């Protein structure tokens, strides 16, 4: 007799969150190690820009390719392949001998890591009813910020106690451990033996009809490009991701070169912006769900309201930064919207 796990959908999202942490640990590892790596491999700031650019170039290219893989092979096999892929590529960083090797490896990392967010959103869609999906997505997206929070102390500790080569091996090993856990523990809701009948009914009752119609013909690429919803998701990501990339890839190097921080100080400070990002992840889904429960606001409209409220808070924060600087325009890294 198979044991039924109470609240299994939240255990699944916890497993996915662990994967998000390893994903962002891998992509954030080079930025924290950059001062040491650049010094030892004689890499210039311009060459480092090319290295980070390789990741940013291959990431949007890899998203539809890995999405196709997920569609054809399923979430379980697709995530195992991609998770093992970014694990091995991350570990291969430790054998790089120059900027060209890192350029190639970062491009490969962007290719396989691009699978996580679209694949994770699909997991949330399968395992959660519509009214809980915002919270679920916010929870697993916590792993993105938490991975960026964990990277500075972990990478700094590895470099100080061993060297930068070991740092990439440790991070890659964590990603490989997650891929094995995903292979062992994950199944879709209709195949997971530990899912109780009551929870399965609750999930199915809150699913949109298009998700219940498994035999429905999939839309073509042309039809997707005509969808307003597609552009409503794609355009905000297009403008927001460069800000996130600036924080993730350049902040430790900025603190080292422009502010004179050493590795220990970077480990204690570079994670701070990502703590506030975690708060935003939790607030977005929770507030839209509260608006639905309290006022009957449709989930989509609730999310629009949360997005709209974000801008005044960002403007206020920028004003506080200028005030703290004596009215001068603040130089340095931008505040994430």
C-alpha cells in the first residue's frame, strides 16, 4: 500500500525551489569568484563582459529549445537532463584556463539553465489550482533570490578555504544532487502514487479547461506569437532581466573594483538586494490571492494591481537614495524594479 502524503503539492514546489537554488547558485558563482578568477587567469573587464554576455545571449535562445524538450520528454526527464547539464557545465568551469574557455562555458550554461523558469511554471500549473498558482510560483521563485543570497558566502568560503576551482565543483555537485532527487521523487499529478484522492480533486477543480484537455491540439508558433498574453509576459521579462543580470553578474565585481571590498566583505553584503527580491516574490502571489478572497478580484487583475503598485515603491526608494546622497544623483548599480 502506497503512503499518501498530505499537501503533496507543497512538497513538490519545495523540491522545485531547491532546484531553483542550485540553478541560481550556478549562474551567480562566477560573479562572486570574478575578482579572484580574473586576477589568476589575467582576464580584463572587457573580456569579463564578453563572458557574461555569452550567458545572456544563449539564455533566450535556449528557452524555446529546452521548452520543446520539456514538451516532448516531459517535465521529469526534461529537468533531469537540463539539471545534469548545468551541473556538469558548472563543474567544468574549474578546468578553464582563460577567458575563451569561460566564454564558451557560460554560453552553454545559459542554454541549459534557461529551461528552469518556464519548466517551473508548468510544474506549478500542473500541481496547483489557479487560485494558488501565484503563491506557488512566488515560492519556487524564492529559490532564485535565495541562490543569489547563498552564492557570496558559499563561494567566498570555498575560495578562502580551498580555491576557486573547488567552488565550482561544490556548486555543480549540489545541482547534480538535485537532478537525482528530481528523478527519484517527481511524477505528474495523474501518475504520482502518493497524491491523495482529496488533493487530486482539489487540484483538478481549480484547473482551467485547457489544462484538463490533454488531447487538445497544441498551438503553432505563429498562433502563440499572435497571443496578447504571450507578449504581456515576454515584454516585461525583456526589460526586467537586464536589471537582474546587472545585479547578479556585476555587483560583486563593482564592489571589488569601485568600492574596494575584499572577498569577506563581498560575502557579507552582495546578497542584500536579493533579500528584498524574496519579499517581493512572496508579496506578489499572496497579495493577489488576498484580493481574490477579500474582494473577489480576478487573479489576473490582482496581479496587474500588484505590478502597478510596485512602481511607486521603487520611485520612493530611488528618492530615498538620492536624499541619502545629499540630493546628488546616485551612481552605481540601478535598483531593480
